[in-house]
C-alpha cells in the first residue's frame, strides 16, 4: 500500500529525518489559521494524493498571499487532481498539506528500494533531484549514483560519505546526509517498506538538509506485522474494484481491455492473458481466484468482473489440481444464476473430474460455451467479444 506525503513525513519525523513543520487541512477555511500558526510569510500548499508529479499537475502551490492560498485550496479540493502519474480521471483530493515555504539552495534525490536481482536494498542518490528525476533517469542515468546495502551490517559510514561526495555535499552536510541515510534505512526495515523516496531532498539556504517530499510504499506481504497500518489506508486513492477484490481475498488488477478473465492460479492467469492477446483480444483484468476456490468466491469474482462496463465477454479458465472441476462447475452455475449474466461466457475446465464438470455446464441450460482446450477457449472468447482488437 502507498502512504500520503503527510503520513510519510510523520514517519520521517519519528525516525529523526528532518522535515518541515506542517498542518493538514480538510477545508479551505482552515488555511489562514494554520498559516498563522506555522508563521513565516510564504507557504506551500500541497494536494495529498497517491501520485507524484503534483508539482507539474497544479497540485503544489507556493504563495505569500493567504487569499491566493485559500482560493487555491478551494480549487484543488473541488476536483480530482490529474498529474503525469495519475490516469486521465485523476485522484480525489480530500486533504492538503500546508508548510512554510523553504528557501532552497539545491534539490537532490535520495531513494531506497529493493533490488530483487541483487537480493539487497539499493540506495539511489542524485544531485539532479526535483520534479524531473524521471527524465534524468531516462536521459542521463550517469547522474544517478547507487550502491547496495549488505543486510548483515546495514548502511556503513563510508557508504554515506561516498554518496555525499558524489552529491557535492560539504562540511556538516556530509554528516547530516550519513545520518539521514542510516535513518531512512532503519525506517525502511522497521516498516517493511518496498520503496522510500525523498524527492526533493533539499539543501536549504542556511546549508542544512531537509526532506521536502516523502514517498513510501509498504510491502503488503508484511501487513500482518503492522496492525497500525489499517488506519493509514485511504481507499479513495485505490482502484474501487481492486479494493473490493482485496476484501474477498481475490487477486485482481484492472486493465484496459474488454475480456474479463477468471482463472485459478497466478501463473495460469498470466498465461491465459497471454493467450487472449495472442488471439487478438485484450484482457479487462488479471484475476486469480486462488487455489481453494469455492462457489461463493466464484460468485464474488463474477460480480467483480461484471462491475466493469467495458467487459464484453468472460473467459473462465480453471485447472482442477486440488479443486474438483465438478464443484467449480456447480459454483459457476450458481454464480451465474445469482448474478444474472447478460454477456457471453466461455468456460474451460481441465484436470480432476473435468468431464463431469463440463457435462454439468452443458446440461445447465445456461448460455455458456464450454471448451476443453485453452487455445479454443481463447479463440471463442475473442470472437464473442467482437473479434480481434
Ligand atoms: P511532487 O513530487 O508530487 O511534484 P513535491 O513535494 O516534490 O511534489 O513538490 C514539488 C516541488 O515543489 C519541489 O520539487 C519543490 O521545488 C517545491 N516544494 C515542495 N515543498 C516545498 C516547501 N515546503 N518549500 C518550498 N518548496 C517546496
Ligand atoms: Mg516530489
């Protein structure tokens, strides 16, 4: 799951990573008082959404006029924010972070993420931080310095110094950077993160380091170790169908196509999507209903797939290894009766008691097409959805 910037900064603060003081606003009217409390004569107002690129998308406003900021707050809260990292629909904004504007000397980048190939955490740092770091990474990757952390010993002091020199830091900044890197690493490990990013990490006019942005992704596989995370979750920022799927322990990811896919097993689900594409179709989703599929889960899965109005046909591909295909067929039949499907459904069953399952589907009187091999199933569902894209 992703955190908002203000939540990330709270974690930074707890860990001793310097961040600006801030106030969270839900309404524009709260702005003048919050600004007065923060003091200073210039402020930054920042939309809280689970996406970067806010600066480029009009979600970050710097001003010394309270009237201008209050009007800006009203405007940003009124509609979804579209940035280069959101889709065209944008993300709803229900909170704003107000901070004193910091006098910036330089904008750096510092990030920590898992390098799966190396089986280590990777630190990345660049002197070319700020709003165009993606462009820097694409066009001048030599401007990004990186090194791995040995999990046995953690961040070593010379690693902090090496990066600090590469960033052109000097004097006390080198010490501050080393401390910041160690604390960032400690936070990453303690929170079971999968990405922690400070962009920009600024050198202020007075020469100190300050984290002006915070991006944190947490590893969902470790959620059971962090019960406090539940309160950080903001469902308004997540795909509604993906959130609904998570509630039913279904592995679902929305895609852009028109063929709904319901499959057991993640590997088979990916192979199924490949085959649909091979035959000219476009999957509307990835969906793994899991190994021990039940009729109830099949019904939930159907509801989920059909709640996407783009879906023109559904492909059910179940391999009965542990589960019995006749039980799955029973589930499919009751699910279709319950949900009332109006579009073509192609079902491929293979494995334990597949013949019995297919016979039940054929005898059900429901408008289902059955197939016994995957190629045929893919061809049929592509045709049913209106032919190759
Ligand atoms: P995003 O990454 O979504 O664009 P950032 O938080 O990085 O949002 O803000 C974009 C830019 O706004 C920063 O690169 C920085 O120049 C400026 N900025 C952000 N916070 C402050 C602040 N507190 N004071 C001064 N400038 C800021
Ligand atoms: Mg940023």
